[in-house]
């Protein structure tokens, strides 16, 4: 097939197309007449809030579930996968958000898992070695050797192995699902560069992401899903970020970040020259009632460690902490009692008990008053939680639903509502909006704003790597750079440029 | 590279240490008779441990191994004594009976998505019950035949064989299964399932089928271990091998098996079985009471696993 650029791609058959796809689960319509296509050598971005139907669409495409109605074609031929392996044979390759590699096996074994070439009934190791070497050659990555165990690789390298698996299988359509959410900046760059090279090999790429900057940079066209419908398909060069967000959430961007009139109250928390095991080297802050203090910094600068020290999760080397009338270092048990709550950046491993239900997750820090003699009566617990679910607009079937089944955004809302349920005065939030959809983000911003305004305002420390968010909702921002925390700046007196310089310098 | 081999040699090193410890206490343990006893005693646990290794690598557990060993020993004895079957047919019958129980475990676990611990806890009782039922709760004695020689001391003219035939059977099977794990598709699939079942399914591996095969093989190996026990004691004993599954599991774990799946080696498991035998034999030679042996064995199991985990934390930061 001739080299085609996305500009005149309309003249050839799409590598993949779907039309009229419908899917309902019980009473809910997940997909309603969705259509979209991708051409050879094109990167087609797919965006939408969580719950817009992206993952259902991908499951249909990868053969995990079947559509109720609609048709799919690969190179003009009808495509009806009966299961994931079948889809893989047709040339569909999925790169999942949660990487799906077997850690105990080597790179080459992972690449051929399930489709191992045989010789006399035994694994044909020479062939596996040769072909996987060819597949991973394109990465030019020093860490990745055919014989390395995947467990010994970094996250970024693991993702490349997964791509290698798709390439070795002769993939025609490669689907990325939030590929950069767990990557470092450097690894993300490497990935973008690789995607550029894959385009040249005429592979059709579907790219799902929440990060609009990325999409702007690497994709040719963008399709927006909202409430199970494909709202629009545009060339990326024809739309700007604001348009995209507007189409995704169906309302104006100005409504995302909110800042009501806030009144600064008494001093809640004061630290002086906090020094940790490795990081931070020195951090001094003051947090008052009725304000959001943002902490910006690159990953690894020591922001997370600082919060963890405040909450008693990491050890403190020197420095002083004063929280309301208490002073000194304290373990999490004590911190909760003093009215401090913490939301970890690591939602799945630290933030939530994934095997428990929503009610348990929200009330975990305060299993009290649900019955006499310390009993937990479901009726009382659920009714207490129901208010939270309503307040946060957590999309679920009820307090008894397993937290695992919720989307990332709704999980994060549940993690936050634990602090509200506990009724803390100080909220320590580490990347509370990372990797969640715009709708949930907006909801969280509104709630945070509510918390620091009004009659009984709280104080919030918010760590984020996303500057627009910090500038949008914080009152003051401090910058952590190589373990040192800068003095805080009033948001009105600073801008992206100044902050970035502090962070890198 | 060197580090990698050192890691693999870990269990060997542990066996060496334990052995040297007892040699220092009592040199009788180096005698040919003592060595022979140790090999004989390792075979029953060792053979069952080969099957258990597969189960544990696949992320499961088989608590019914001890009961299946007793059941198979009863079946072999009953087929010979009550039905007059020739020894080799009875032997095949015994191994198959074990495989069938294993297959039942596997089917329950994979078809009904039940937890292996619970399923095999149930079959531990069921299988033991049937063994007692068949044998009317009494040991079944068998007439001596070639089968009685499987684990017997070698007669003077055959000392060149070094070990009794049963030990050789164990060694050959261990090599075959180790080869299967490394060089056959099913072997890699077993590791994949134990390491990350969802991924395995995603890659088109027939997870359910593989599990049934794994538990069936484990049952067959337990059956063979039962045959060895029958041969050694010259009777099928429905009340024998009680709690032996724990020795078997301990052997696998000492040899580097991880109860969370994905890890383990057949060779390691055999060495694990040897370590426990050395402790038992060494204690007996020193005239230690049984309770001391138990305490020492328990401590060694925990230390072995702790050292193994520690080594892992250093080499693998599995995310």
C-alpha cells in the first residue's frame, strides 16, 4: 500500500472502520450508534469522560464483548472477532492501561505468550529468540534484551515489550489505552517517537488519553465520545483544547476551575525546615483556614515525601511541625484524631481497599457510631455514606458496590469523601485529579472550593504536576525543586513561566 | 550472570549447610547406610513435591496430596489382594486413581471458580474417607513381589545402581517435568497463569484446561508417591501419610516456590525434600526426641523462606 498521509487519507480504504455500533447493559445504553474509522499510518485519538463509552468500545474492538448492533471492517472486509485471541489474529493489538505482562517470564517469552512457535512439540527457542529480537530492535532500548525477565524492567521498558508483542504478531491496528499515565516524562517522549515510526510503517493507531497536550502533539484526527455517542470527528489542527473540553463535557471551560470568595482564618499548620530521610531537604510552610496551598514540582522533587512526613507515613530527620495546638511528629492514627486527612497519589495500592465496598472505603478511618458495642450495622453505615455519594455524585449502584467496579474518577471521589466523612480540618491531597476524567475533575474542584469557602472553612494542601489546575484553584503556590520548597507566592502574583523556572532551576 | 546462578544454587547451599551441621555433630550420617535411608525417605515426599511444584507455580495449592497418597496405596494393595491383579496393572490403577482425584480438584477449581485451598481442603477429607471405606479402616497387607523392591535397600550384587529403583524413577520424572516447565508450551503457560492469570487469559491461554492438567498431574504424582509408600511398607494403609501434604508443601517452598505463584523449581523442591530428610535422620542418629526434630524442621522452613524472600527483594522489584 502506498504511503498515505492523513491529509488525503479519505481516498483509500480505512484500515479499520466501525459504524452503527450499539451496546446496552441492562437498562443503561453504553454505546449508541457509534462510528469511527482509522486509516493506515494515521493516529486517531479517542477522548471522552469516564463513562462516555470508550472502554466498552475498546472491548468490542478487541473481541472481549460483542456489540448488539453495528458493523466493523478491517481493510474493507467484515470483522467479527469471537474472542480476544481471534481479534489478535486479525491484527488488532491492545496496549492496556494496566500493563498486561507476565512478570516472571522473559521478554521473549512474553512476546510469544499464547502463540509460541513449536518444533517437535517443544518450544522453538531459536525462532522465539530471533523473531523477538527483530521485534524489539525497533525500540533501540538498552534495557530490553530477549532474555531479561520482565520483572527486572522499568515500567517504561515494560510498555515497549508490550508493543513488541503486538508488532511480532503482525499488528495492523494498534490501540493505546492511556499509555502515558504511568510513564516518566522521558519514557513518554520515547513512546511518542516510537509512535511516529510506527506510523511510517503504515500501522493504524488508535490513541486514548485524557492528556489533551499529548493528543495535540501526536494525533492526526480526534473523535469525541459523550454519553455513548460519537459527538464529532475533527482534524486535530482544526480544534483547540477548549473546544475539545467543551465537546467532552457539554459545557463551558470557564466553569471547570472555580474560586469563590474565600476568607483566610487562623493558622492551621506550620512547618519549619522539615528534612526527611532522602527528601525533602528543607520545607517550611504555613497553612491557614480557608485557603488552598498548591505545591508544584517535578516528579521526584520531594513533594510526596513531604506530605507523607506531615501525615506520619515517612520518617522525619529534623525540623518542626505544629498542627493547630499540637506540635511534633505524629503517626497517622494521631493525625486523624488531630483532624488531618491524606489522599495518596497511589489510589489503587494505597488510597483504597480495592476488595471492599464503597461504604467501607469511605468510613474506614472512622468505624464509629454505626451501632452499639462497636458493631457496624449496615443500615447505619450505608445511610451515612449515601449523603457522601450524593454530594460527590459518585456514579454507582449503591454504598454496597465494590470499589473495584468504579471508574477511576469515581474511585477518587470516594477516596476524597473519606476525609469529608471523617470531617477533618486539614486535607493533604497528592495528585487528586491525576488520570481521571474531566467531569470528575470539575466535580472535585467544585467540592474543594466549597470546602475552603463558606462558614466552617478547611485548609487544603494540594500537590499537582498540572499547572493550569494549581493556578485555577489555589490561593498560594509553593514550588518544590530538588528537595527544597520555595516560599509561597500568591497566585495573582505569579504565572506558569515563573513557576516552571523555579521548578527546573 | 554469576549472581543468577548463585541464586539458583541457594537451596543446594542450604542442604549443604544442614548436612555439614549434622556431620559435625555425628559422623555416622556420612555412612552409606545413612545416605541410603535418607534417599529412600526423600522419595515419597519428593515425588509428591514434583506435582506440588506445578500446582504452586500455577498459583494454587493442593492440600489433598497426603490423602491421595494414602488412597492410592490402598487402591494398589486392594487391586492386588482382593482382585488378584498383577502388580504392574495395580500400580497403573493406583496412579490413575490419584490422577482422577486431581482432575476432580482441577475441574472444581476451574469450572466453578472455587479457591484451591477450599476445594482441596474438602477433598483432603473426602479422599481420606474413601480410602478408609475401601480398606475398612485397616491396612491391607500385600504378598511380596518386585514391587516391594522399589524402595528397598539394594541387594549386594546391585550396589552399582547407587539408589533403589524408586529414587531413579523420581530423578527421571523430575528431569522430565523440569524440561516440560522450561521447554514446552504448557510449562510456560503454567508459569504465566501463576504470575498473572488475567494476562494469561488475555493472551489466549486456555487457563481452565491448563489448571485441570496441573491438578491431574499433581494427583498422578501423589498416586505414584502412594505406590512408593505401599512398596516401602508392604501394605496399603488408609491412615498413613496423614499431614504429609504439609511436608510436601514445605519441600516446595524451601526449594524456592512462592505461594503467590509464578515461582518454583522441580530441582529446588527435591532439595527441599532432602533437607527435611537430613534433619529427621540427623536428629534420629543423635538420639534427639521427636519434638526437637519438629521444632528444628519448623525453624528451618521459616528461615529458608525468609532468606528466599530477602534475596528476592534485592533482585526483583516486581511492580
